C-alpha cells in the first residue's frame, strides 16, 4: 500500500512548502510538516517509505478513510459531466445531496444551505438566527471550537480566540458540563447536569433573554476534549431555548456523519435543534463542503423575504457529488453501525484497559470513533500533563508522547494535555487494535512524566 520511497521528491515538496506555504495556526519557522506521498484507507505514507496509521482522520474529517474508490469515482464522473455551476441554479448533485442530508437530519431540519466548510456554516447559522429572532447576542461554551472567522472565532472558547478577540461580536460564554474538571464542583453526572443547566439559565436571565438570538453548542464538544454531555443536558438546553424564544444551533461539524456511532450526535440524546451545522464527514473532506440544516420555522422566515447571505461556491457540484457518494457508501457499508460497534467493543474497552495500566491516563471518554484520553501528571490531583495552552519546553511531555507514537507507526491527534482517538469510522478492528498497541507503548513515555514514575 506504499509507493516506492523517493526522498528526493519529498525534499523538493518540503522545500517549496517551506518557501511558499503559509500554514494555519503556526509559527511558520517553528514547524516541520511531514511531506505526504500518498494515502489509502486508514493509512498514509511519506516519501521515505514510512507508513502511519492515521488516528486523526486528518482534522477529524476522513470518516471513510482516504481514497474511497466510490467517492473518488463520483468526483471524477461529476468533473467529466458538470464540474461547476453557480448556486442560483438547480443542479442534480446539489439537490440530491440536500435531499439525502435532509432525510438523515433529525426532526424538521429539511432545508440545506451549503457552505465551503464548518466555519462558514457557523457564520451563516448565526446570521439566520439573528435575522429570524431580530436579536443580536449569541451564547456559546468556553470549552468549544466553532471556527476561525468573524462570529465563529468569537464563539470559540479555545485560546486561539484570544489574539483576535475584539469582544465586539455580541458573544457571551458559559460553562457547559464537564464532570472530570467540573466548573460546578459537582460529584456526579446528575449534579453536573442540573448545575450546568441552572448556570445557563442564570446567564440567560442576567444577559436579558430578549436580547439573545442563539445558543451555539457542539452536541459533543470535539476539539475541546470530546466531552459527551450527561443525559438530560441537551434536552434541558432545548427546553431553555423554547422557554425564552432562543434559537438552538447544534454544531455537528466534527461530531456529525457517523463519528459518534449515530448519523448525528444529537440523535444520541433525541434532541432536534433549530439549526444544525455540518461539514467534514459529510463527504469525508474529499472536496470542501459544509452547511446548515434549517428547521421549518426558520425556513419560513426566509420564504418571502430574501436571506441576506450567500457564497459563490454554495453547493459546489464536485463537493455535493462527493457527499452523495459518501452517504450511499455509509449506508451500503453500514459505517454508522460499524462506528457504534467499534466504540462499544473495541475502543471503549481497549482504551479503558490502557487507562488501568498507565498512570498518565486521567480519564477516558467518548463514544463511537470519537474518544479522548486526558493525560495527567497526577491522577489524584488531576493536574494536566502539560499546563493549559502550553508551548515549547512546557509542552515537552506531550511532544515526547507524540514522537513515541509516530516512531511506532501511529499518527496521534494531540491537543493540549489530551490525545484524541479519532481514526476513520471505517477503520477495521485489526487496524484499531494495531493502533491501540502503539498507543500503549507511547503512553509508557507519557508515564515517565507523572508523579508515579
Ligand atoms: N465547528 C466545529 C465543531 C469544528 O470542529 C470545526 C473544525 N474543527 C469548525 C466548526 C470549523 O470548521 P472548518 O475548519 O471546516 O471551517
């Protein structure tokens, strides 16, 4: 599954990258990106001939793995027939993708506005909520990631917001439940849920409910640490939104399309939002695509007055053809059920078993193919293995852990003091076990930085 090693070609790719590519979220001279020669299924490889099992799905988007032949063929076929067309026309790939998505989203989320990715989906969801309610303020959780522009970076709780934060977007943050590091000093899930809902209601009341357009919330927060909310929390947020006339936006950009072992994470809780954002898994990221699924009531707002927003590439035929093929493959191959089974039978038990043996693992949490290990210096105090938002030397223990995983052929997802286990939803059981074995060895390196060592 790897091409012949070709280090010279790899060196040329790296040299051009270094000279001319400006990378996201990076100090340009302090990074050394791997030159990737190819990828297939759950693996990718470099020009030296080294192969890696991808426990990241890129940025949690290749839910079908790399180069799925049916999705590649659909893109090729669409390119050969109608590569592109402006959004104001009805085009088969676009209307079919919208139909297939609407049929799978919960409740009456039956209209789809297409964007080029998740950030734009959040931007448009906020705009729809503001126009629909006539209100401006938006609430989101501190431990969150919603995107990197205008409103979406303000909504993001992650420290990447700080450098851009003008505080002018009418965003107010609140604490969502997270029992392991409970903002409410709760001792169990039920308490955490009740206190989180009380805190949210207090925040609404003191902000003035009549000024609040929307609550934007990841159904299962991803980048911030894969924190599956306690039972009842999302239903409670739904009830608060109903009571105060606030639009509930569930952000399913990362958690949607099979990742949690359901089509959408909201399905885990039986909750239907008013707007739902998606991207990534909708077409495994083969061509950029995102969107907003819109409820009947909000669609009605724009039935006779124009929606004040749009994008040149809204519903790009190539991206939509990839989405249509992706959804068909997910159904034909039972990808959602496979993800659920992997979570219950392989990742859940496998990761908990690692936690028993490795003092660096403070908590294992997740569902489906969506897991996080919280690495700590001390299990009793729960002191994180590295400080919040650490860089350079302060981050050395996590860097050592990541390097150890890569040496063993595993490409890990590392964020702050956590490693997320987020391989393609199509990963086989044997591949998953191979990854867990490599993770086992890499965690021994993390253990050296704990008080138990
Ligand atoms: N919302 C969530 C929940 C995400 O995880 C992300 C991306 N990680 C975004 C929005 C932004 O999506 P994109 O990077 O495609 O613009």
